[in-house]
C-alpha cells in the first residue's frame, strides 16, 4: 500500500485551513482516500497540495483560479509531450531522407 497522510496532519504541518483542503477535494484538485472516517492524501499528491497552498496563501489565488491554472498547466504539459513526440518523428523521417 502506498504511503499516505491524514487530512488533520496535513492541516497542522502546512498550516492550512481544513476548509481549504476540503474545497480542493470538492473542486477535484485533490483525490483522497477515506478509511474509518479519516481522510487521507497519498504522499505522491503532496506536491500538488503544496503548489495549491502556495498559490492560494502566497499569491491569493482563489479556488476557481487554482482550478483554471491547474487545468491549463496540465494541458500545457500534454502539448509539450505531444510536441516532443512529433519532433522525434520528424527527426526520424528527416534522418531517413538524409540516408537516400
């Protein structure tokens, strides 16, 4: 089983409001596991929580703004990945024509 941390521990460690954490879950920005009425976040999702907390508390970005930024960054990552794939294909095609 993957490592996880409870919502209550996260609130103390990151000094965030429990309502902020719950709103991130409600917006679909964080995915949690619930066991025995305890909400858990997987360790692999901690970077997202840290990013959202920084944007919210340091830059004063509201929840809808966090959602927009997060979705745009995901799309940008997908476009960058697709661009690398296409550049690799183009390079392979170019190499074939150089051999002729």
